[in-house]
């Protein structure tokens, strides 16, 4: 077990959102922004941003890490950019006001079609359909969740049909 693998998750957390240079076995070197470190394998997930391209993600396995050097702290713009890498594209496209408008419009449409719907969660952002299905922002078929596959499929179809008519 190498020194990197012996670190604790709290130690690894100090590397998140930092530009680092990683020296791995066979003198291989990697540079990028640390998104996370897997607490089980000590593997590092790095993001780089090649010019005019989407983010590139690299994984350096924990057992191969020999040395990690912090090169730079992330500013607030870079932290936001890193946080958006794995966010669904739909949620990036809507402001809080637009999400509220989408939620209310879908809720009204469901009620008009005699489908029991309510709001749940601390901020009331989640729609609850008949107590067996939830719809998270941005309120599309992909955001529907239920343990009942038949209800899930039918409500997803309804939501898709509603969105197609918009």
C-alpha cells in the first residue's frame, strides 16, 4: 500500500477542486482538476478542459499514484464549471423562476386531467403523483421515479405527451 492509499478521506477531500500534477507508476504524469477521490480504491478523478471541447475525464487508479502536487486553487468560476460536469444538461438550462413555472404548469395539467398530484420536499420542488411517483426538476419524463414500473411508464408517457404539445 502506497502513501496515497494510506491517506484518509478527509485528507483526499483537501485535493478536490484543485489543479494537481499526479506522478504515477512508470513515471507517468497527469495534470488536471480533481473532481473527487474514491474513498475505497483511492483512485483520483481528474477533469481537463481542452480548448473548444467539452471536459475530458481521467481516472488514475489509487495503487498507481506515487505523488500528488497541488498546483493551483480553483476560483469560483472553475468550481462552478467543475460542479456542472456531471449535472444533467436540462437542469443547467433553467433558472429557478423557469423551473417553478414548469412545475406549476405540469401540476395544473395533471390536475386538469384528474391525476392526483401534490408537492413535497422542503422547498416543494418535487411533485408527487398519487403518492407513488415523484417528478424532480426540470419536470420531464427522465425525472420521474417510482418503484411501480407500470405507473412509471404511463406517467412518463403522459409527461412526454404534455411536453410535446408545449
